[in-house]
C-alpha cells in the first residue's frame, strides 16, 4: 500500500504540534479512512443522543443538525464535536480539507485524553462532551505503523 506523501506530511505536522508520535496519528488516519480525506459517515446513534434535541428545540437548522451527526475527514471528527471546540466555517464539510489543518483537532484530543484510549480494545474518544467515538486502532492498524514512512 502506498501512503500519500502530502497527507503523511500533514499528519506528521499535526502530531508534532501536539508532541505525539507521528506513527500514532498516521495509524489512526489509516484505520479511520485509509487516507481518504473526503471520508464521511452518518452516525445515527450519535445524532440521536447528542444532536437531535438541538434541532427539535430550534437551535440549529435541519441541515446543520444532520451534518453534526456525521464524522468527517481523515480522522473522522464528529461534526458536533467540531462545533463544540469552536470550528466555525459555514459548512462542516470543510473538515474534509486536510490543507486547512483539520488534523489538528483530533491530534489535540489524542494528546488531551492520552494513550489510554489506544491501550484497550475500545474506542477513541473525541471531544469534551460527546462520547460516541470513532473506532480505535485494530491490530491491523497497529501493524501498519511499521510501514508508514516517517
């Protein structure tokens, strides 16, 4: 498997900015999206638990609410979590643009929550309030760390 050099470079910068091992950030990207920056996935349970009430109470539009129920980009940041930490572009699809530094927030979350989320076969937890996270590293992703050009 060839790793996209430009995206690996961006992942390394995000890791360095948070004093993280670049192999960790690269492994999370590999596991979450296989280096596809345009990856997105609707998470209906997350939406029901954390976002639906914002729409039903007229705090956000239907489009914004559903966008907050998606995970976006290389590290699959939840739209609601992005808004909670101050992500303010008009459209959450901007989370898919790796050139805009969208690897930074997930790397900050790994730094804040520590390695404990990777040491168990559970899930990574993104964000301060939202707790329906993206999948953690599989054994296959852990093996990929040795193949990522760092």
